[in-house]
């Protein structure tokens, strides 16, 4: 319920909230990313440090997906 309230308070409502991935900040930091607190909303953070290869967008996408998958393995899906 709290997730839905935060969504309603911080978005324009144009897209429906269907689910959320819940994970610990350390789970995102492990693959080499940085988790930076960025409130509001409460307990929100940005994940920074994604690989960026300006001259090779396919490699960039592959590396980013690999890192995202390692986070997703540790996350809990919450359907709303």
C-alpha cells in the first residue's frame, strides 16, 4: 500500500503502477554500481555508474543488461 501511495504522490498518473522490484542497495553496488540516495520520495535512490560505450552501443546495452540481471536475481518482485 505504501508503494502505491508513493507512486500516486510522485507521478503524473499517466502510466499505471503494475509492479515493483525490491532489493537492497548493496545488491546494486556489488556489480560496481553506486547507489545514491535521492529523496523524495522516501527511501528512493538512483543507481549510477552504468557502463557507457559511446562508440559501441551494442556492447553498452549488453553490459548494462548483464549488470541489471545480476540485480534482478537478488530482487523480489511485488505485483501491485
